[in-house]
C-alpha cells in the first residue's frame, strides 16, 4: 500500500490536465474524483492544434514580444491582441509579463520547459500503449515554415537555441522542404524541421483517457461546478459544489483559465489571464500535409488529424469570454493561402469555428505545486499554449506531490505563489 492509497483526492477541472492528473493519482492508488462544470474536455482540451512539442521550449514571455504585441494591438486581426479594458489584474499581469520578457529570464527557463516536454513525450508513448487508448499519436515531427527574412531569422535563432540544448533542429531550403513534404505545395522560403515532435487528436485523447480512468475506478462528475471550499484548522476539508460537498484529503485546482476564480474564494491571488484561441477543422480536404506545420509569420498551426485538417491560431486576451470574433477567425483563413496556395480563403469552410481559453501566466511557466496558504491545495494550471504537450508530466508531478515523493523535476520555478 503506497502513501497515496489512503488519500481521497478531488481534481477540480475535467480537461486534459485534470484527466492526466486523475490517471496518475489513481495509478498510485488514490481515491480520485474529478469535478467538471461542463462536459469532460469541453474547455480548451478537445479542439486545439493537438501538438506535442519539445520544440516549444521558449516561453510566451520572451524578448521582443512586448514590442511586437504593442504593434499588433492596433490590428484586431493580428495574431496577438489585448482587448482594452479597465482591469487591475490585467495591468498587473502585463507588468509582470514585461519583467519576465528578458533574454536572461528566457535562457533560465528554456532547459526546464524542454525537460518537462521531453518527460511528457515519454509518458505519451506509455499512454499510447495502454489497452483501448488510441488517440492518433503520430511521431512525425513539426515544420516551422517561414516566407520572409524576418521569419527566417526568428526560426533559425530558435534552432540555434535548440542545438545548444541538445534538441535536433534542421534548417531546410525550399527544395528540401518539398522533398520532406511532397503531398502538398508549400509556398515558403524555407523551414526548420523538428523531428522529435509529435501530434495527436485531442478529442480522441480526451475520450480515450476518460474511458481509461473510469475503468480504473476514478469518479468523474460532469455538470458539477465548484463554488468554494470548506476549511478546518488551516486545511481544506472539502469542495462545495452545485451538487453538494465533496470531502477530500488533497484538492487539485486544474480549472484552466477559470482557476483564479476558484482560488479567489480562498483569498489567493493566482495571476493568470485567459488567452483565447480559435480553430476550425476541414473534413476530407483535397490536400493535407503529413507533418504538422506552424506558419511562422501568421502564427497559425496546421495539423493533420486522420481524414481531417485543423487550423488553429491567435492569442486574444479578452477575459473569460468565449464569444467568437469572426474577424480573427477570418484572419486565420486569409493567412493559409499565403503558405498553402492550393487553399482559397474564400472557399475554406469555417462556418463552425471553435474558441477556447488558454490559461496564461506572466512568465510563460505553468503553476505546479502546493500553495503556501493551504498545504493540501495543489495547483496544476497555467500551461498557456502547451497544455497538450505538458499534460502527462503535470499529472505525474502532481501524483508525486500527493504521495510525498520528491518530484523528478525541480518545481521551484513553477511554484503557484511566485507572484504573491
């Protein structure tokens, strides 16, 4: 019997982070209940780009992002947009983001992000071997495609960082790009190929992992919203919900962009902004790449998923607002023919766009660890655009924390109280 066996753990949030957390907790023997205010995976987990990317080791807060972001703020169709509003938390977030966007800070966190992603990649390989857990996991790499000199400089600089960290990255000219991806015409001046990346179908993954954790005895409660907590002697004793109170020994906040709302009921200020992203999926397109693409200048991801092709992009800081801004969806569609001339922006079916809110911290690192105010409250949120990549390792680290084991990765830089 392990240290975790006698523990009752509640995971608040039934997205990909919450499901992976439940999986590894249950693997340790914990009694696990997942509380989800909607349907499982109904937040940002099901319709994203599905990229598993050790290549994404550079944090969202990086040198030059503030300058570029200020320029893009003037354009509502730009890849990055902050909706002007009077919000003290937004101002504080931007100030901390600015402070984190330095070369020194970026270099200090790149090895950690790569370590997290590589560990997660290995865990994905284990998950893909589980019985009845097929989710379209394909280890075909990733192409960062560029068509301008500035885009090339950006991609080559990232490739240089990758080489320094021991990650393979190959700079390709147009001929080499066409040889590697012969099934679709790509209009570009070159690309950087990361052969160690992978992709999956996030919808299939959520479905498969839900089936698996249920078969292992995890209790999943949908349409149950967490409202607050019961406290006893400086500890949390349970979660109050729309379906009554659920008692627990440890509680994990894995609520994505809604995590600060729940933390606030305990007087905890979790600095996090919701970054809205959009996607739309073409069924049975006449052409599709075999390797996922990032259209560098447009910040658009192109991911083959079975017989479909998904386009995803944009970052819009507009609060907890899921409304679809058609201009931003159209901007994704307009960018596609620039790189993939066999597609016509006017003929791309984007009648059913999806929007999701990604939880963004000011320094681009997730929150993973115990809160100082309540030692049996654990954070597992703030993964921004790499939630798919880091979901398994996050779940494994939370299981280590609950079990009292020393985590395999130093969590100092991920502490949930680091901005308080």
